[in-house]
């Protein structure tokens, strides 16, 4: 008997609540609130002792069905599980009750949670940008295999921490189908990665890269599903808790992608006969460029955002003027800065055009690809100032786009929609447009290739830019003067010596 959606609105109950006794379960039966009791978590299965730990694989029962939230467990089955577990703690996985297994609540799942706990108890081994560069610089087969093994052991640990976070969300949030979908994806990836055998040869490394590429592709649905799912739960958890959870999820996701993409890029470099010349010319080591040039990046992104604004509005977009120390070079992942500046300039362009261009001159649906991008715009320019300090690079994007109204400004970093917008701003409610965007990697490329409509308001441009900036220890601040304009300040660390920020 599966229970209906439980009548829960207490904020502190989680999927894997573990502070209840059997007595409590029975006591709670009538209220429809069920817990996973401490007894189950405390059962020691002897076969866990033979589990090889995070760096080896394949000796534990494997299943890709993650432990379910308890809403689908009947009281009867739960009690049977407890009795089963306490009577036969030593051979739990070999005598799994088939019905329980089908329902997704077998002792095997409790066993799985214990494996998860082993990974959660391990610290994340963060790296610095400098380490990424040094490691990839004098690439040898041995180093590539070594870094492959680091990624192979690190990804499941990072995933385990996030699975654990999802399990600790309030119970009602776990019943959201979108959150449940992300949870399933994470479990399946965790299982795949933790069971991947140690990398001993280049062939093993190639196979690992292929597997990781598949996972990266599979996980493109994560941002849209998470953003919509958590937004739908806004009424059930405080905004602060939602934001803390989402920023952690997104930072961790970015970190896993960086590790994975660096390994894939280094491996591709290794197989590329022109690899050395490439390094010499582009200064690239995997996905890191050792010679990022601030002016080049701003100019590239300005051109892209002006073009798409022209396409959308059918008028000559505002100019982007550069100021300050433009020839600053530094080591960074260019994709990250490009994304941040792309989002900031898009916002500025839209603000300036919508505030200053006469409505009659805007033809929203007209494509103007054939009109050359003119520099002489009558609109107030957007000014980008670059300042290069000894440890950080500062970039300020300054516009006269009318500023951000208070009711929007106070929630630009938020993933919650519990705050109410006035009726004329209703259409700007965050994340609704993700219905039209099933997949998202969070890159400029996917927007330029029109896989994601670049000017569709998704509400994630600023939050994701914040994640990118803070990941390597930088910062993003937005100051606005409602009625006049907005200044965005980006701080990027230039020494590459800060550890990944995953908090
Ligand atoms: N420079 C700006 N000028 C005017 N409004 C802005 C500016 N930057 C951000 N905003 C406001 O903040 C909102 C959130 O921005 P963002 O996170 O980029 O999401 P999106 O652009 O997809 O709506 C925008 O919809 C817009 O209303
Ligand atoms: Mg935006």
C-alpha cells in the first residue's frame, strides 16, 4: 500500500530523517508522517566490511535504484524491515525481500545509504587553478593516469555530498518530481563512478573519459529541473535555506564539470599530434588559458551581445566602451569569464534599449542579420572598466539602463519565488521560462548556437554568474540606482592560488 502525499509542513523533516524510534513511527502513523528510524541506520551489515572504499570498485551490491523517500513505504513494510534488519543483520543483502526491493525500500537501499555515508564522511579534496595548470603543463602518460584516478575518486565524493544534501531537504521537497529526478540522476552517476575500476592504462583513461562525457550530457537537465523544482517548493522552505542549497548544488556541479572537462581536454590534447604547438600558440592547458586577455574577452563578448540585441530589437545597440588597464593578462578558464560578462552585458543592453530607445523604433521580432553592426548608436554607451591589482582583476560594467526596481533587486540572487511581485511584473516571475529550456550547460556557446534563446528571461543569469565568479574565490556585486542605471563589479583572482569555493 503506497501512501498518499504526506501531510507534512514542518520544515525540519527530511527524506532521511533519522531521529525517530519505532515507537515514533507507530505514533505518527495516523498523521501520515513516516520516518526512517535510527535502528535501521544503526544496523551493521557484515558485508560492508569488505567494501573496498572509494578508490577501488565492484565488490559491493550494485543497483542503480536509489533509496526512495519514505512517502512510498507502508508502515507494515517499514516495520518488517526493522524486524528483518534486527533479526538478520549479517546477511541482509543476500535475503532481500522481493516486494521491498520492487518498492525501492529493501535493506539493500539502507545498505546503499551506508555506502553513501562512507563517501560523505570523506572530505572533498579541493584544487587551485594553479594546480590544474601545473599538472597539465608537462603532461606524461603517467600524470594523465594519475589525474584520471584523482577525478575518478573525487567525483563520487562530491556527488555523495550533494545526494546527502538532497536527502536532508524537508520531506515535502523530496516529493517534488523534478527534485526526485535530479536525485535519481545523481544516484545513478554516483553508482557508475564509484564502481569504475582504477585507471591503469591510457585505454582505461579513454574509457573513463567516454563514461564521464556521457554523464555530462545526461546531466544537462539538472539546472532546469532543479531551478523549477526548488522554485515550486518555495512555499515550504525559507528563502535562505533554498538559496543555500541551490548555490551549493550549482557550485559543486560546476566543480565536477571543471574536473571532468579538464581531464577530457587533457586526454584529447594527448591524443592530438599537434598538441605542443597548440599550447605554444593559444596558451591553453586543458580548459585553462594561461594568457587570458581582458580586452580581448570584453571585445569578443561585447560583439556577441550587441549582435543579439540588434537581432532582437532591430535597432543599433548601445556601444561598449573600454576603459582602464585593458591589456591585463592572467590565467583563467576563459569560458567562465565569458559567461559572466555575457550575462552582464546582455542585461545592460536590454536595460539601455528598453529605457532609451523610442518604442516606435524597436521591432522586436525583426531579424536584422543583414544590417552591419554599427558603432554609432544614439543610446547611452555601456562602459566597461578594467583594473588590474596585484592579486585581483576588477571589471566594472556600467550602464544607464534605468536601474533595477527594488522589488526585483532584492531577489536577483534568489532561487525562491515566495516573494510576491506586483501584477505588472508577474511575467518576470523567475524560472517559469525553463519550461521552454529542457537542457542547460551554462555556457555562452549554447546561447550563441541558439540551443538556448539568449534573450529569454530565465532568471538564472545573475545567480549563475555569481557561482562562476565565486568558484575560484572571486566576487560579483550589483549596485543599482533605480531610474538611472546599474553597475556590476566582478572581482577575479589573478594568482590562481585560491582553492575552489564549494561552500
Ligand atoms: N543592468 C540591468 N539593468 C536593468 N535591469 C537589470 C539589469 N541587470 C539585471 N536586471 C534585472 O534583473 C533581472 C534578473 O536578471 P538575470 O538574473 O540576468 O535574469 P534574466 O535576465 O534572465 O531575467 C532581469 O530580468 C532584470 O529585470
Ligand atoms: Mg539576464
